[in-house]
C-alpha cells in the first residue's frame, strides 16, 4: 500500500498528541547543546528556554487563551506565588541541605514541591502557610537533644542544647544553624554558625523592627563540609523582646 506524504504527516501529528497525553511532555522545538552560550531560562521574544528532564530545550511561547482564569486557576496561582515567595530566602541553603537530588529534580525543586503539597493551605478561598509543617533542611545527620530557645532583651534569641556528639552520624564540629521567620514582613533571618554541636549554646540578634513581634523559629545542624544536614526542628513562635 502506498503511503502519501500527507498521510505520514497526519500520522506523525496523531503520534505526537498521543505521546503528550501519556507523558505530558512539552512541545519542544529543539535542544540546546552546550556551546558558548549554553542553555537559558525565560522568554526571549516568542521563544521560551527551559530545562526539561536534564536537557536544555527551547519551545514556542504559549498563546494566551484569551479567556479569564477560573477561580480555581486563580487560587492555584496564589498558592504557587506564596510558596515561591516564602522559599526565596531559603533557596541557596536548600540547594545544599535539602535531601538529595532525585533524577533531574534539584533539592530546591523537591523543597518547593513539598511546600505546595504539605505547607500551603486554603480555607474559604484564603491561602496561608502551616508553619509547623515547614521543613527548612532535610537529611540524615543526627539532630538535637534537649534543644530550647528563649527570648532576651535586644531582639536576641538564645538557644541551648545538649552535646550529643557521641551519637551515630553526629560530630562535635557540626555547625549550629537557625532560620527565624517574621510573617508580617515575609522575611527570614538566617544564621549558620560559627557555634558547633559541642558548644551547646548559640544566639542570634534580630532586626530592631521585629521587636514585639511573633517569629517562627527553626534550627538545624549541618556538617563541617556544609553539604549535609539533619531534619530541621520547628521550635514554635517566640515574641521578640
């Protein structure tokens, strides 16, 4: 049976659509091989650059649907915007200290997916963050023993813990770190060391503008090489003095 060119093109079009339905792959115009410029991310004219499954790809810019977004679409956009804004201050740290890369999914992507799935909540059309579910870092390093935090004058938070360097996957040189979140401003105060696990105490001085405000407090250890951490601990809220 003779197959015409038009029949081949029609078959190719149907096959591409079936693959899209199965794998939800983007319509790729071409791949970018590492050269003088390498890959890029974002929109240039009618072309969008991205990284898909470990490949730098370019594709045509999607056309506007021309219709107003539905309430559900608007809600999803709001959830996504809230998660990304919250994560921005943590990205550099989470790129080193949030679990392990999973295939082409980076540590930052894994953290963002967890935020959207477990932390961002919606009630009566309003989105919010469930702060007690936030995981700042994730890893196999041994965590804390008898960790406490107290507020002191001068916008200071004092931390104490027992030295448990003798426990498995713990070292006396592990670095104490804290991430303090002020909800009204949407800002983090982050401190990484220099205090170590064997020290048993640390403190952080917060901004004067945070005086009298409730802050959410997280703490974790990272190793001396700064490429591995324990699961972060949520210590609740503290009123800054």
